[in-house]
C-alpha cells in the first residue's frame, strides 16, 4: 500500500489516506462507511498494528472493485495538499557513511558502523510544498535520501530481525547549502507517501534518483 497524510484546502483538517490509482481514499471516512472505524492519523494506524493495516488494504481493494459506496471518501490528487507522512514525529535519525561513493565523489574508507546524526522533523515540509531558503544560505545543494519508517517499538534488535520492525519506506530531500553563522538550517521535503514493505521485493535493492533541471543523480 501507499499511505499518505494530507489536508483538503490550505486550512483543512489533517487526514490519513491510501492511494487508489491516481486518487486518495480517506481511511477514517471510508472505515466509517463500512462500520469499522480506523484511526485518523498514520502514526496511530501503524501503532494499531498489522490487523489495522489489513483492514486498510481491504478498503483499498473495495474502492478498486466498486468505488460507489466510498465516493464521498475519495479525493483527486490535485484537490489535496500533501503533508509529511507522520507529522507527529519530532526527529529523524540520519546515517552517514552507509552508501558507496557515486561517480565523481572521492572514495573514502568504508566504516563498519555508519555515523548517526539527528534531524529536526519540523524542518521538513510535505511533497510539492514551496520552500523558503533562509537568507545567508549560498551554494544550494540537495540530498535525496531513503527513509525507513519504524512501525513499532524496538530495542536491542538483531540486525537479521531489523526489517521486521519497519513499516515501510518514504523519501526525504535535504536542501543543504553553505550557511552564514547563526542562520537556520535549510529546509527539505519528505514524502509524499509511505510505501509498505509488502510492495518492496528487495529492501536492499532500492534506488533514489534526484532530478534537478533535467540532470539526474542516484543514491
């Protein structure tokens, strides 16, 4: 499935949905139609576990086979505003040194343990949002990255079991740059959706392609 958090209109309420073709099905509204209410946020939905996600999958299938009962819960993509998939998240854990160098990049010594750093989630906007680059930032860059979304509480997990705790993946783009001292960090975007793990054949074989002014690079 492809799960999204969105609003309808600039000041609309925050909603959670699932993609059905080129449209989005409002999960809470659709579940009320079926008489089986589901959580109204993506975070709460993930916490509710696999049973809740299976019910979302059934709703999406029902909307595909016969959308008429769910018409009022369906939105065209152009009518919604994408928000960060899980707005409640306060921070995002980033990793460095866990990727092979790309063409034109200096080859460094690989580390057995990638270095981690923390990013403030409030610095990221939803897909297709307009971003304001802070004054004093020059030489704007970008960093398209893959985000693994942890779907349940995890502690001291063995490496071989790690993916059992991952609900899905999404995308993040950090618009970096050289900043004047004391200036806020440049913003970024995250989303538009969380792709659940059942749609991913090989989690170790995922590519991120960033295109800027017609030129693409991979990560």
